[in-house]
């Protein structure tokens, strides 16, 4: 299992972050994701593709 976190610089030297999705990586390499608000369930071929999303 993993979380997708989005970071943003809010001031000089200050970074804020929030979890935007949760996911699970399967043994065959694909991942299933869901946004934190429960919308947009997705299936991607790899964790790298999930990060691109």
C-alpha cells in the first residue's frame, strides 16, 4: 500500500504537503488508486505511471 502526496512550496523554505490518493501495488506490477475524496478510481500499469497521474 502507498499514498500519493502532493507537495507545494508555500513560502521561502516552507513546504506543505497533502495526501491526494491511496493505492495498492500488485505482484504483477499494476496499481489500483483512489483519490482521497473517494472519486476517480484508477488502474495503472506501474507505480511510476500512478505518480504521473
